[in-house]
């Protein structure tokens, strides 16, 4: 399996992650949330792996722009998954599916280098 990086192309963190992978010569597939969306199956798998609280980006602009009532309805994995399916911009980025089956969220050059060499 090839490394799969899910995100939004104009996200600065995704840009840094993709550039880092290119610099390291790591082949990967990029899946654009804006074009491809995020399937309910993907969201469930990612949530199971990292937890819905980590997967939901409550620091991002999209979350902050949401009505307080919508934010207040996010209380568990099901409600978070529903919101992330409808508004993929609230998913923390990038989501990476590693060749060994592991799933991570966010970008850390040190952590990624350790994953690739270990």
C-alpha cells in the first residue's frame, strides 16, 4: 500500500507535509477533501484509530465560524462524524494512512521520519 495523505491543498500544514514527503523521496497519494470528500467509512476508521476528539479540528477557522448551536451538538463520535462528513474542513489535517496500516493526524517531521525509518 502506498502512503495516502488526505487534506486540503491550500492548507499550510498539508503543503508542508507534502513538500517534506517530496524532499524525502516518499511516494504518496494525495486525496483532496474538497474534491473527494471523506466517506463515512474513512471517518469511522480514522476516528477508531485516533479518536474523534483528535480528528475534529476545534482550533480551525471552519470550526470557529460555525454557529454555537452546531458546535454544541458535537458531543460524541456519531455527531462529530456527521459534521466532518458534511464539512470536511473541520477535519484536522493531514490525515495519513501509512503503508503499515497506521493512521496519524497532523504533521511532525520528527515523528514522520521515525515512522519511515523504524
